[in-house]
């Protein structure tokens, strides 16, 4: 992936010379992939150096930093549909695409792979909570559609508080009271696999800072070109957010999870996939709601019906797959099939139906009453 770093200066040149939006979007996206990988490596190493408790908290906080930065840039520009679509895409992408590829790759090499069913079941239950948190605002909107949107925004804000509290308690559970259910210290070969073996703490901090700044700059370019690029490509913004932006932000995690599955480390692969989805649903989504108020452009948790159905379907299928604590390659095929079906549905979704009525308006628009 490091070869893709060449697109960092290419994206900068295209941006400052006002290049074609499609080229800017593509170059920025390709640049973010390796940068997100470097952020992940630096975070993993710092987590190891700082000890189990602080390290686990650091990992849990920065695990989806790239997706959060991209979403913040889109939020600042008032692109609420792209932000919500990227949240949806990250959740279904991790539990269908990442987990599906991991189970398929590992299953081809090993006929049967086992993992901790209790930890996986808890993860799927918390993802069910996130599905409820997306479902109820959509139903609430249908019930109170003739009332001011402030009611929906207040509901979303308070649901976001609940999600954050659950996320904090989940950290206490996984890092303190029930740490034995989760993957412990990595072996040397696993450290080498993610590229952190032998790093100094100073190198990790410097790498994390530089990569974070560059991801923020590339995300600014990406978001700035997303509207024009999507129109030129004939794609809806919701498809770009659910599929393209989500894959860009999660590419580094994709490779690590698959690599761990190939080494028959399914507990780690499962934790990467399900843990990342949990973090997006319980931390990134409410954090974006809070940040939207800081930007003066409040965002609610009212997602489109298709987005809600996609998350519910993904969580349901994933729960059926992981409940027995073992996997085979055919189960990976099933997860990928569901992801492809959802992707095709979002691709053929007309632009006019992609934006829910009553959603928070873009910058400069007047909120309906």
C-alpha cells in the first residue's frame, strides 16, 4: 500500500491547479488508504507501549480515525447525506465485506476456524443496539413529520448520549472486567504483520501526527470534489458515501483482518471487523452529532429507510454466522453476497429517493417546519 503514497503530492497538485473533480477525488481516495494504514500501525504500537488499559483506550479511540476525519470534513461542508451514508457504509462494510473476506480467505486455507463465541455474540448484540438507534428516529420521523424538525434533532442528540455511554461501558467491559474474552498481547509475528514491531514510541507519535494531518488534508480535497465527481460519474451521493468512502476509510483494516484470518487468528480478525463496526455505531456516529452542533449545522440520526434496512440486515446475517463460534469459507461467501446485493441496491437507487424528507438541510438552506 505504501506505493499509493505517491498520490499525496498528486492530489495536492490537482487540487491547487483546479483539476478535474474525478481525478481529485480518485487521487485523494488512493492517498488516504496508505495514510490510514500508517495511522493504524502507529496507534497499535502506542497501544502496546502504553500498557493494556491506556493502550486499549487509545486503540478504541483512534481505531476509526480516518473515517471520522473524512466525515468531519463532509459535516463542515453541510454534506449530511454523505456523512450518514459513510456511517452506514462503515457499519455494513466491516461486518459484511471485511468479515466476509476474512472468513472466506481463512476458510479456503483452513476447513474450520474457531473464535470466542461469547465476545462475538456481545459484539453482535451491541450492533443490534445501533440498528435500533437508527431505526427509531426513522419511525419517529414518519409519526411526527408535521412537527418542527427540532423534535427529531433533540431525539437524535439524546440517543447519541445513550450510545456514547454504552460505548464507554463497553470499554470498561472489554478492557477491565472481562478482558479475558478478548485477544491479549500480540505475538511477534502478528506485530510484524501489521508493521509495528521494532518501532520506538517517538517514531509512533510522529508517524501518527503526520499521518493524521495528511489524512485531514486529503479528506478536505476528497469532500470538496465528491459532489461534482459523483454527478460526473452518474452516481448518487448516498452510493458514494455507503460504498466508496466507506471502503476508502476501511481499506487498511480490510488487509489486516484478512491477513490475521490467513494466519488462523480468527479472534483477532473477528475483533477487527465487529469492533470497528461497533466503534462507528457507538462512538463515531454520536461524536458527529455532537460535532455538528459545534459547526452550527445540527445533524440528526434520521437515516433513509434503505440505510436502516441495510444495517438491520447486515447485523442479522452476521449474528447468524458468528453465533456458533466457528466459521468456514461458505459463510464468508454468504456475507459477501449480502454486501454485493446491498451495494447493487444503493447503486440503482434514484437520487430523488436517496434523501429522506425532513432531513437536516445543507448549508444555507432553510429548515422545513
